[in-house]
C-alpha cells in the first residue's frame, strides 16, 4: 500500500498526524506515538473481518492521543528522554480511574482479552483505552 499522511487540525493551533502504513511495516493494527503526536493505522482496520468490530482500533488509539493531550495541557512536553516518566505518571492516573470504575482482575475480561492481559502487566493506560473504546462503541449503537 505504501504510506501516506493525512493531516488534520483538531484545535486552532494543533496539528495531529495520522499515518496509514502497510501491515508489514506497522506489524500491528494501530499505535499512538506520544513523542511525535502521531497515530498509525493499517488500512485493514476498516475490515470487520480483520479488526473484529468497526472503529475499535481508531477509538483506542485516539484515546491514547487524548491521554497525551491531557498531560500536554498541564505543561508536559513528552520527549524520548521523559517518555518512561510520562508512561509511569499516566499509568498512576489511569489506575485511579479504573479503580473508581470498579475494574479489577475479576471483571476486566468483560472489557477484552487485551485489557485483561494489559492489567496483568500494569498497563492501566491500555485498560482505560479499551474501556473507553467499548463505552464509546456501545453508546454509538444506542
């Protein structure tokens, strides 16, 4: 498929990038790069047979972008050098959120297998993104 960029402005002074790459190049359905503020997708995510449910990957990665925007709004400049610190702080905040929501090792599997796996790894940012994606998709269906 090659690779191309789609640029879109979300706020007046903000430009976000979405890069569509081949599956061979990206090796996953999607990812968000907080350092460069870029979302990556493969074209196949629009295929329900590949992605499972329509818009799951898009919402999940855009939630990660929203998480990073929240930190930036508080003065964070996310860099390669402080990325580990950013992820640790993000996971602390996301742990509080999922605790308030009542998400734990006994019910996280209701969100997704991925959320269950990420909870085991302590990646609460991923659990939160999975939860918010499911909520968004269920709300959209109503």
